[in-house]
């Protein structure tokens, strides 16, 4: 039977709209069961705290429980692999961190390619690395520290939480851009590193703000500068390293991602709800308590940030021939 032209066009238009309608219906039905957020770190750290804050927000907004599942180990590789291998259905999310970008170059062989196998959903926050020194260090600014370090080559210890970690690379970038000779002392975790920094066993660190801000406020550590390109609202009187070393930037970023091929409608719905959270006054205040700068934007914006960080830290790792240990 031959359809009249007008009826044919109406049927064809309806058929063309079916995929979009199907995607919309899928997004509206999501989630229909609890969702896992994989945190590739142990409980109680900045990453875990953030995951629980955003998980609570998403639970309240979407009417299903967002369960935090800590999968620490192997520089976040264990947790990331769990998400790469999970079904691409929106029910397994990864809290992505700087390690996602760093590991791409730091490790010669990975079972995944982060940029290829993980799809970005939304950036949540950026946290400055803070250049802190023990009060015994006779330098009250970045220029004074550079001068002091150049007058004492190989005599000043800089701590890190391990080779290839975010704060290690922040220190290495500073050394590379200023030409100072600092001795790298690595620890197994932030706790032991902080203990020795507070005791003056090591003199300088490039730690994340949440881990050091209370010691800065108490005067137990002296903040010389923050690593972000703009000053932090949490420490508004502290300059940026960039003000003295143009182009220097080091900070931690955090956001959610999913396995590749997760339906776009689900990615967009998650992105919408996360951005709504970042505009919420209560959640913004909680993130500000962590010294965070909120990141709001599209999945593509977060994807570009990860790609840019992968290239940046890859260049540092290759230039200094840093190896995973």
C-alpha cells in the first residue's frame, strides 16, 4: 500500500525521533538501582570525603543510593581497572584524580588507556598544592626560598608521598623551572610525610591544601604560595607560585567518569545534577572548607582538563626520567 506523501513524512519523522525519545526515556528511568562510586584511595582522605559529599547529593537528587566503594592500591590502578571492566550502564562511576593523568606516562604498561577507555562526566573541584615550609626555614616568600635554596644546594629536603605522586611532581616542576637543587625524600603516605615536615626533618613540601591548611592556620607550617594560577579563597593573602615563577601551576583535580560507551543521556543527566550541586550554596560551602575551587562544565570540558594534565605531567616525567617504584 502506498502511503500519501504527507502521512509518509509524518511516519518518517516519528521514526527518526524514536532514538532520541529512547535516550530520553533511558535517562529519565536512570538510576533504577544503587550506583557505585569507585574511589581508588583508602577511606578518610580528601578523595573519600569528596566522594561522600557528591554521593549524598546525587542520592538525594536522583532517588537512589550512590554507594562509595574504596578500591585503593597500585597508584589508583586497581580502582580504575574495576571501572574500565564494568558494564557501560551508568551504575559504576570512578572518582578521577591527578593520578589518572600521571599514570599514563609513569607506568610503561597499563591494561587500559584512560583517555580511550574512560568517558568524562563532570569536573567537581580543583585543589591547590600549597608550597609549605617548616618555620625554621629562613624564607618568607618564594623568591627568598629560591635564593636560600641556591645558596644551599643539596641541603634542603623536600617531602613527597611517593615517586610520581601529585605532590612529588609539583616539587619536581618547581625544581625544573627554578633550577634549585632539593633532595627528594619520599614517604609511604601523607601521614608520615607530614609528621616529619612538622618536626623539621624535611624542610619543604608541595602538599594538597586540605591536608595542610589547618597547620598553616595554626602557624605550624608557613605557606609561601599556592600552586593554582589564581589565589585561593581559602588562603586569600597567600600569593601564587606563578606570580614569581611565571607559568608554574600544580593542583589536584577531581571529577566523575564512567566506562566508555556509557549512554550519552546518562552521562548528560549525571553532568546536569553535578553542576546543580556545584551551584548549591551548602555544597559549595562544604567544598570551600576543603580549600577547593569548584569545576563546573560539560563532559567535554572535563575531558579536555584530563587530556591537558596528561600531556603536562607526561612532559615532566619524561624530562626527569621519573619511574614508578
